[in-house]
C-alpha cells in the first residue's frame, strides 16, 4: 500500500475520525485507524464498538491496500510536521509502515486490518429528514443535559420523538431537563421514538459539513452521512422516562431578565458558592431581584442586584449555579423568562421570544434546599 498526500489534508480527515478512538481498550486493535486505499480514494475508519466513523479523502495513488495504524502515533506525527507532501508506504505482510517527508523518515508498526471489527450491516427502516441547521440546533440545545450515570442508560442519550410535523428532542439527567419542539414544514419521516447516545451526537456536531445530510434509522442503529464522512451509532434500547409528567403546568410567577445580565451575574456570584452544592439564592420581589451565594466553610459571600421584570409575590429559591449557567449558555435569546411556583418546585427557563415560531424550547431545573 502506498500513497502521497498533503500532511495537513491527511491530518484533517484523521482528526475527524479520531473522536471515536478509545484511548485505552480491552481490544487494542480499536486504538488504531484503518486506512483503506482504492483507486486514489483513501478511506479512514475507527470504532469503539458502539460508534463507527468513516471519512475519505483523495490522495495521489500509488498502490492499493488496507492496514491498521496506531491512531495516536500517526496523529502526533502529522501534528508535528509542517504542511508539506508526505508519502506513506505500508508492507501489508509485515505491517511495517514508513512515512517519508522531504527531510525525514518515520517508521511505525501497524496491525493487520483483518483483525479490525467491521461496521454492522445496516438495513434502514426510516429516513430522518431534517435540515442540517435544525440538527445542529438540536445537538447544541440538548446534548449537554444528558446523564452520565450508566445505571440510567436511557438518560445518557437524547430522545427524538416524532409528532406529526413536529420533532421533539428531549434530554435530562434528573436535575435538569430540556424539551425542544421543532416545527417542520413536513413530517420528519421518523416513525418511532429513538434515543441517540450523546457521544454520537457530539461527534456528529464535530464532523457536520455543508447543508446536505442523509440520516437513516434501522431497528438498532442510526446512520449520518455527510459529504465525505459517515457515522453509524447504536441506538439506546431503553424506555425513556415520562418527561411530560415532570414539567409543571402551573408555574405562574414570571421573571423576565436579559440573558447576558443574569448569566454574567451568576458566573461572578457563584465563585462564592459552596464548592459542594454550588448553591445560589434568587431573591425575587416586585421591586428587586438579587442573586446571592455563601460559602459557610470558608466565610465568603456575594450578592448582586440584577435588573428584571417581576409582578408576583416575593420568592426566595435556590438553584445549583452550574446547572443554571449551562442552561443559559445554551439558550439563544436576548431575554429569558423564568417561571416559578414555590421554593420546592422545579423552575422553568425559556427564551422570551421564539425563533420565528419554528422552535419551542423549555428548560427545567430542579431547586435545591436553601441554607438557613
């Protein structure tokens, strides 16, 4: 196997695929890329056995072949090289790989590509028809809020739920919840609820190209196809929690505030919150809105007044500042609306105005018990 390519172009395609390569695995072969050269088209594949990514790039053809090459070693080498032409020559029988540049020569020991797991057979049952901009928005608004608790696997992914010409996206970790309703011009084509792992969606966000994409769903997997990149991921085969039951319907105490004002205030005040609870206190009344924090262990405290509009009864309520900062960071709006009920009931956060009516976003955050 032999080909020549720009070091920068080869690094670009390897970096796209690298996101799925495990740093350590009980199957050492997974710590490799598979390079597959056929007729001047170089395909690069990687997997962690749950997600498979393949990218391709045109190179100067030398000799077709297929080999597994250590991902970290080849990436570190390419990152250290200037952008010049390199030649990669691999002996498929001995798995010895030589990279030659204008000024140097580097030898790497690879592995047989025959030992590398193949992607699952994919038989599509549905096609998911959504624009790339909608897909990007779904990932940006939801993937951050999934759970990392492996004992609750359903919550480690984002639920996609078709309802007529609506496509709902939901994520929760039990402390916060995001529900995003996307109003489409026509049906999404998805016929059933699916749960996509957050890791797969974050990788998709990294490799999205252009405006064209094809998304297909099988009984067990989902496939994203872009210009020269394809990602296949297992779906999470679990029942998603009944998220509608936890979204309160009677939160009638509304606070309107500029997103940047409250976000900046939270970032400053939370520096003085407990390192364990990250608790901040909202003190809301008709004539004043303040954000406060206190670190009892180290004797620090902070308080700021924030401009806002509020017309209901006085309310003191506590939240985990980390969750609030996350929520506000992932909202795209000049003003946000907080809707409260009591200090022990979940608060709702949403944009004060929707994006042309095409998206309806509600973010829920559970309160924390206030310090005395």
